[in-house]
C-alpha cells in the first residue's frame, strides 16, 4: 500500500446540545451571522476555537463567547457555549447585542447565560448518572 502524503486525523465530532431557545435565536439571525456562529460551533465540535471567540471571565470562565457582526457591520451578534461538560458542546445563548456602548456583554444577557449554564450542568449530571445506572 502506498504511503499517503498527509496524516489522517481521527475526526471526532462532539454532539451539540441547544439550551433553552438558543437554536431558535440563531435561526432568526442574518444568514452570514448564522454562518459565522455555525462555523465557530463546528470548530468547537472538533476541539478547536474560532479566532473571533474567546473565553469569558469570572464565574463564566467555562463559557466561550463568539463575537460577530452582520455584513454591513452595523449590528453585533453574540453566541455563548461551553465545552467544559463532558464530550458535548452546550450552546447556551445566541443574541443580537442591542447596546451601542462599548463591547461589554449586557448584564441581562450574562444573567441568562449563567442560568442556562446551570441548566447545562444539571443536564450533564443527569446524563452521567443515567450512564452509571
């Protein structure tokens, strides 16, 4: 058998779990924003991270925030996910950033991300318990 000129990688794709209305929120966004967030999530499924995504700080340090904008560049959009719970990408929130003040994520969005992260952790623990039984 001839030797291949490249290395084959075992491509393990992590499943995605959509928390709350995160998938519905994403589907309501402009197509180019859906593509950007979808690409970042695809990378996460393969244990990689988009260059326009970064880890959040403080109590949300397990959350990665995707930052993108529409084609015209006049509207900002965000996605938040975690890969810290087993072998699943939990998509916690996708939203259009309404504030025009700075780049900070609004407090109400951070609170919702915290709530959904808690739900994702509970789901993960339930799945882990089922697998033990």
